[in-house]
């Protein structure tokens, strides 16, 4: 057994308490959580600092950091951690711009450390079985419905509505991270409509049309409005059949038959992958999901819709 | 002397008549223009077809194609040309989305042919001397003013105002292509405001703030409004001096002294590079300028401004 990787978390909030902390505890052979840095929050029994500088100075033995703050603040912390020779996990999305992520990838390579742009939904239990099925059964069309009530899932998270917070693409990018993993060829956007509440700088809904070189049509609907029926479903029509990946990748149906899957354990799988990358001396910085979002903002038509109040 | 590369042009319009045709004629040792495909326009004395399919069928000896149609229509033509084993030059911007350009780059590599995402402004005579100067004189701040009257430069070009036409980023991306060539480190956007005429789907002005890892601040103003004083200038403050690259890269001033430069010959240099890439069996697909544009649409705040009528 190799020794545990000394890990720190920067940016402590809901996703850290809900997912990162239990996953790291469950992977105690791989990781030992030694410190956190966060302006307002701490984790019980773990030394907490209010800045990454103070944390790195007090704990020079840290091997790796997980960056979980909103994407608008991630670049500076990532650059500091990489400069100090630490391995870095970026929560999704990996940054506020594609260009900063490209810079981080180049810098990690220069420093010889691991950079992992993580996409937790790719670790949902149905994703790899779906990918394997679609490698053998040619898709002809894809329908994506990613609809959730923002009031339930992101109550009073102001950053998510601000420029750079991406609005409905914050959950929608999870669908894009699954699609870009399971489809056998690369897709690109051909048409998009983004609905912006008249009092917000981020979209509350998006209607996206993609195709790929083989002319497969992909239609995705993302909706955050409280009136929408909730669901996180990808339905792929294949030659002679249908694949349904539902509940955000947690359940899989092939030609109507439910498939036996492992228990949901996205973050556990994600940290297993981070440890494997560190031990292999590799990076994994796939920006495809964020690239589709940027393309949607660039190519999308904007529609003003009713104001949204939290 | 190697034999001339048999070249075809797809999408005949203003930029082809003004720039491509004379440049190709001047590089007769490298290229021989053998056909065109365009729905409405032809070039005197050159066989013209109304579709790329018809052209490739009638002229199987074509080695390479230059794709000069609006970016919204470029992917399908590029994919067809690459599938037929032709080398491809993409006018700027290389596509309507970053994802489609990534797909084309992968496909060109698979087919073993050259893909050249061209940025003509990088071939302006002041660009390489400016790059050499900035490699030796550390920049501390950059001001970009790229202001032109859209009525003078893009009269009645409806596509440029449509979704995917990029609006003021159509000239602005030329500034970004120069910046990303001459600055010693990679920059990324931190803040942006895009001004959209209330009757248009593309911005008429953009105000952009970038920084880089070394904390150099870059401020760029793009403006298409007829009231703006025209100019295409990049002013770089360096430690102990100033570099001014003006007239879109055609003139260079260092600490106030005008520098002796070659004659402006952007497209001639661009076709020289395309020939060199083909002969070396290489591709050159740098998406950095388009990536900054996509980042600006994703991160930028939108402001509604007065309607614009052509």
C-alpha cells in the first residue's frame, strides 16, 4: 500500500459538506484531509484557514488540493497551488473562461503536477455502461431533458446568477459532461436559444441543437423554472433500439429493460480517479463540456423572459 | 522547384476578390488556382461551380481548398474537403463554434492532411518585429483600440449581424489574433461588456478586460459605431518604454521611433505559410482568438444600445 495523499480543500460550501467530505473519508487509503481554506466555513476537526496562502504556508506537506469555490475565483487559487507544486482537482466547471483553463493545463504540465478538471456526473453508475452500449449500437438521435427547480437545488446562491455563474448551465453542464462521454463521436452546436430573466445576468433556460459529423441530431432542453416537471434524462435512439439514462445517470434502461448498476457513488469514483492520475503522473483536462457552453453563449439567440426572484 | 499546389476557392465574395486572388496570383510558384465554388459569384477565367460537391467531382486533381464563406457555413464544406483528402485553409474565424473546429482538427489529423486556421492579421508586417521586441522587453499593460465604421467596412453584410456572425468581433478578432501572437504569456478574460443594438443579434461594441498569469492588464475596446474615431491600434507599455502597433499591424513605433517594416502583404504571407504547412505535412489550428471571443460571450455582461440600421 502506498501512503495516503495529503489533501486540502479550498472553498468550503454545500457541495463540500454533501459530497467531498464523505467521499474523501471513504477513500482513506488514498487521501488524508489535512486542512481547509475558506473565508467563512470550516470542517469539524480539520485545521481551517481563511486563505490558501496561509494554509499552504502552515502545511507545506500538502500534496494536493481540491478547489471548490465558485468558478469565477478558481483560477488564482489554482495558479497558486500549481506554483507550489501541488496536484489540483478543479470542481466543475473548471473555470470562468476556457482560456484560463488552457493556461492552467499548460502550467501544470510545466510544473510536472497533476491537473484534474473533474466532471462528477461522468462518474454516475449508468454512464460507462451507456458508453459501452453506444459503442456497439449506433445512435441516430438524442433527446436531453435536464429540468430542475432552481429554488430547491440552488436556494439563494447568488453567484450562480451572476455573470460567470452560468445560470441553468450549472446543472446543464452535467448533462453535457455525460453526453460528451457516452456519444461515439464529437458533437457541435448548430442552434441555441437562451432565456434570460429580465433581472438576471445568467439564463434560466436553454434550448440547444447539436449535430455531429455523422449527422446525429442532439436536442437538449435545460430548464430551471419552478414550473417545469423535474428530471435529468438522456434518451438515445439507436438503430433498432432505445437507451434511456435517467436520474442524472443513476439509472439505465435499454430497450425498456432496467439495467443492474452499481450504487450511486459519483464523488467516491471521482476521488479514485484523482488518486490514480496523481500516482500515474498524468493530467485530465477535458474542456469539451465547458466549450459547448461557451459555444452556446456565442452562437445562441437571447430571449428575455419574466424576472426571477429567489 | 516543386510543382504548384492545385488550389480551389469556396465562397467567393469581397475578401476573395480583394485579397485571396491577388495573393494567389503573386505566389504562382506555390499555387495554381484551378476552380471555384460559390452560389452567386465566379472569378474571371477560372472554372466556377455552384457547389463544392460538383467542383470536387469535376476536378479530382484539386490538392487544396480555401474556405471563404461566412463561418456559419464553413464546417460542412471543410468536412467534405477533408474527407476527399484535400488540404484546407479556413478564413478567419475558423468556424461558428469552437467545438466544430476541434472536430475538424481531429479529422484532418486522421486523414493526414493539412488544416490551417488562418489569421491574416498575424501576417501584418509589424507583428513579428513587435513579438521579438516584447520577448526582450517585459510588457506591463496593454491598450487596444479597434474602431471602425461598420457602414464603411461591412456595408449591407447581413450575415455579420446574425447569430454566428460575431458582430464587432469580426474585426475585433483580428486584434485578438495579433495580441495572442505578440504577448509573451497567455491572457484570459476577467470582465467584459458587450453592447447589442436592440434590433440585432450581434454586438456593435465590446469592452474587454484581460489579465495574464504575470498580472499584465489588457484593456481592449472594439467599436463599430459610425461616430467612433477610426483606428486599429495596440499600445503596449513595457518596463521603461512603449510599443505602438498601429494601422492593424502595418506600422510599428518603439519609444516614439517609427520602425522600418516590409510592405503590407498579409495574404501573400498567409499563402506562403499555407504552402509551407502542406509541404511539411503539418497543420496549424490555433483557436486562441476565437476562444477569447467565446469567453467574452460567456462571461460578458450584455447592454442594450440604440438600434442600428444599415
